[in-house]
C-alpha cells in the first residue's frame, strides 16, 4: 500500500499489508487513515503504523462517512454489529436492534 501526502505528486515507499487476495475492501478517513477489510481481519493503516483493529468494527466491515462528520461501520461477520466513530480512530458499538414478527 502506498500513500501520498501531497495530492499524488509524490508517494511513500509503501507498506506491506499481509492480506490474502480476494474480497478485500479499502475505506479511507479524512485524516488519511485507511481501513482494509478482509474476510478474517480488519486492518488500520496510517502514515506510521499498520495494525489489526481489535476494539471496533469486525472483519468484512463497511465503513461509511456520516453527513456532518464521523463514520458508521456495519459488520456481518462473525456477528451483526454497528459501530460509530467521530474521528475514524476510536469506535463505540451501538446496540443492535431486535426485530420481532
């Protein structure tokens, strides 16, 4: 994974990301952080580090910007869940609604 801090004029040397090929998705946040969502892990990559997300959205998460600021993450594997973040770094899990017939 390569990163540019000047709108694409120059690029860093890159970071190896140990993800298998296949259904990997990437989501970016306003501060330049990227989340890589794969079947078994969710990785967080910024200018200084690469790490697995443990206190936040789960693997196969989808991370979406929220109008007005912040991010919402949805996950289906290994369990259904919703997480909310104001900054894209720290996450709070929301209660999952129970649907009744």
